[in-house]
C-alpha cells in the first residue's frame, strides 16, 4: 500500500533550522552583504547544550532564504506545520513549494490526497494522481513507482478526472513553467552574493548561519543546493558551481538554450 511519507522533502529543507534553533533572532537585517558585522556572540548556542535535539515542531525556517530558494523554504514551512499538527497549513505550504518546482512537495501532496491518511486533508484520488503525475515528470524512481502503483489502484473514472486536472495543473506546476520560474528567481537573487564572493567579502543570512561567513562559502552552499534541486530537470543545462569558483567569469545556475540564451525546459511530460 502507498503510504504518505511525511515529509519526503529535500534534506536542505529538513536541515534549514539546525543552526538556528538556539540562536537569538533580533537586531541584524535578514541578509547583510559586506555590511556591518553583527556580534557573533549573541548567535552562539548555549554552552551547556551545543547541539539541542530538533524535531519538526521546533523547525525554524529562515525567511531570508525565501527569495533565493523558495521551494526549499516552503518545504521547510510544511515540515514545521506538520510538527505543529497544522495539516491544512502544511498542505498550503506544500502547494507553495510545488509552485517553485519542488517535486518532493508534489509527490507528498499526491500521496496525501490519494491515500487520504493525513488529518484535515480530504481524500481526493484524482487530485492525488495529478500531483503524482507532475512529480513523476522528473523520472525519479520513487515518483515513477508511486505514480504507477496509484494508477493501478485507480478506477477508469478517476483516471479520466486526473487527466483533466493534470492538464490544468501542469500549466502552473509543470517543470516547463515552474522550474523556469524557480531557476530565474534563483539566478536573479543570488547575484549580490556572487558579486561579494568574487570580492572575497562576507555575507550574513539571518537564520541560515549563526554568524557572518565567507560569501564564497555561502554562495557555494546555495549553488550546490540549486544544482540538487534542478539538475534532473529534463532538457536543461544546470550549472551548480558558479564559474567564478574556477577563476572564470560569473555564471549562476542556468537553464538556457544555446540559440536564445533564455530558459528552455523540456516539453516532455508525464500524463495521468
């Protein structure tokens, strides 16, 4: 039987809070690039408990990361809502994450709706099938298998309803539009951090780390995560490590066709 794995979200979303739980979140701005260095002492964990245990209800999701990697940020918010048993908010945050091309969020929504095993989320098998079809667009084994198993369990009427839903939902959540949207947003909002990294500057992202860090370190962490998020988008070229890391001109995560220079995701799709 299919089981909703809550939450089957990326490791990055699950660990966003690990360096923030014990830290004050008061005066510094959300993101400081080459600015005044905050007092690092106030962000250090208590000496008697340097590694406090963290569960979903204790998760803090750094809002400063929302403009850069919104899919991961909203996945983190979904985990937090789940920990607080706010299942309706959890579903809303998963949909926000899905809007930014997070396939784990789409997969989790698919199983939640298909199974009807999450409180406050009414079972809707056609809607679950449509979400699973969107997740399976990336061809990851767990997505494809879950979608195939759900199709076997579905009735002909449910399959027809799912097909109609999928045709509408792919215009908003399919990789052709959602991955393009997320990659363009990342490329735009990482620029200041990349520029600081080229100049050997420092960056402070409130909630992402307890104190300012090398911009080079922060930029590479974020580019690595962008690569993890988007490297399996079909028909694209995604560069995780910026070219300036190899003493070349800057190149953020790209998703461009050689002829136009514009994002050009694959048009291949998975249908219910």
